[in-house]
C-alpha cells in the first residue's frame, strides 16, 4: 500500500510530489502518480509544443520545485545562454529551460519510478484507505488520495463547430485535441478562431510557416495584460478578502471576474501587429454561429447570416470547458461520501485542501479555496505548500 496516490501527472500533481519528497513528508517509494499518459507532463509538453510557445507567461519563481529560486540556480549552473534564458522584467523562462528544469528535478527525485499509466474508473474509500480502480482492471491501494486533475482534457468546441465537424469531418479541429493531425496535411488557407494567448502563439507560428494563408478570427478587441489575473492574487493583498467571503457562489463570481480571460501579454500583441503589417497574417473580427462547406471551401457565417470568412481548415483556440473535470468518476465519489460541493459543482474544502477522509485536491478542483490562480503554476505551489504544512 502506498502512503500517497496522486491522480494526475501534470504540473499540479508533480509539484505536490516534489514538495512531499523534498520536505521529508514522503519518499518516492511511498508515492504512486497515476496518469493516462505514458510519461510526466505529457499533456503540458504537447500543448506548448503544438503552438510553439517560446516563453512561459509566468515568472521564473513559478515552477515545480520547492525553492523559488531553483530555476534561476539551474540556469546559472548549466550551459544556457543567460540572455535568452529569461524574457522581460519578470524573467519569464523559456519553455526549453522550464522543461529541462522539470526533467532534472523529476529524475533527481526518481518520479518515473512512481509512475502508473492508466485511466481512472473510480475511487473507493475503505477501512484500510483508498482503492483507485483503473479501466484496465488494476487496483491501486493508498492511505491518502490527491485529485490533481485539470480541465486540460475538456476542449471547448462551440456548437457550430461540433455541427460542422459532424457533417464535414477533418475540416475543423480544436488545437488541444490530441487526435489533431500535423499542420502540413491540413487544407490551406487556415482560419484560427479565438483571441487569447493560445490563438496568438498559434497565429505567429502558422503565419511563419504559411505566409498570407492564415487568418485570426476573434470576437472581441484584444485584452492586453501581463498575466491572466492581477498579481495581487499571488499573496494576501487579494487572497485575504477572498478567504473572508463565506458564500461560495460569491467566491465563484469573484474568480470569474478576477481572471483576464482571453488576454495576451504586451509583447505578443506587438509581434502580432508586426505580422499583420507585413501582411503575412490577417486579423478579422466576428462571431461565428454557423459553418458549411461549399465547393470544397468552408464558409463561416455570423448571426446575421453574412459570410465572415472562407477557408480551408478551421482551428479552434477556444479554451476549455469549465465543468468539473473527471466528473464521470468523481461524481459517484461525491454521492457515496457525501462530499461537500458548491452550486457550481466544485469541491468545498478546508484551508489544507482536504475534501474528505485522507482526500485532498489541487489545481482546478481547489479554486474555491485557492482562488483564481489555482490552475496556474503559482497555484500548484501554494496548494502543495498548504497540504505539506498540514501534515
């Protein structure tokens, strides 16, 4: 039996694993990290690679190690070019360096030895602890269970896109759909739907590969913010007032209003404008409500029935569904254990992020306690700190 079973091998789950081991609360042999992918951070690496994200949006002190300055020390000890290792006044790390730092830490802590690949079918609380049942029939036993799953497996496809895909397969894709083919087999031109940071990275990548063949279609004016919420949410400046809110519906409202949803940092906006100026990329405004294929070309229509765009392939950069992740097996747990939830369906947890008997949450599932940064790397760090401090 393991001391800890962590469901989710992304940023959230691995940050907690690192904190548990490095603070002496557990050894690698005590941990089981369960994830549907074959290796750690697989979803993170695929998502960031497909859009060719050069630098993270978060600063260098946000990573999966315990010491805030671990990443900076890693760069100093390595053979990295310091002028390109970090970007801007917040020292945003390059994706390559961030991933290398993660790999170094995970190897150092022998995290690969804790890895169990599998799809979770359910989890039961027994007298002896937790039983995590996988779809392949395997059962994993642990004293404590952590749910570290995120919304990354829930791409948001608008109704018009679902309808278009059902009638004309292989013409519309969500950028984070793992079944999406390589760009070089897609029919040109390409239209990207979305106006947030993912769509901008993607537009910059594709307009370089296919100049004059890419259009970015957005609904709203660009929202320019360095981060996806006010930096005050990283500490007591914003968090104290949030924790004083007793009503969880109001906490949810605060989280929604605090997030700069669909925002982009200033430097990306400048790069985008340069591409538009040299005419390698087009940007249009409009809200798509319907799509159909005529003469081999996709026609996108607005609410007035006017054609917004004619294109060869549609790529959706429309984010993720906000609904409860892992609901197919988490909802039965909620009903069986009578776990407290807010109106939005998300967990009501203690300050230590405990949801039930030896049951903890981190990431999106912890946002009613952590706040709007819960899904971010900074939220992963704060969640891990809280859980470890409680032990």
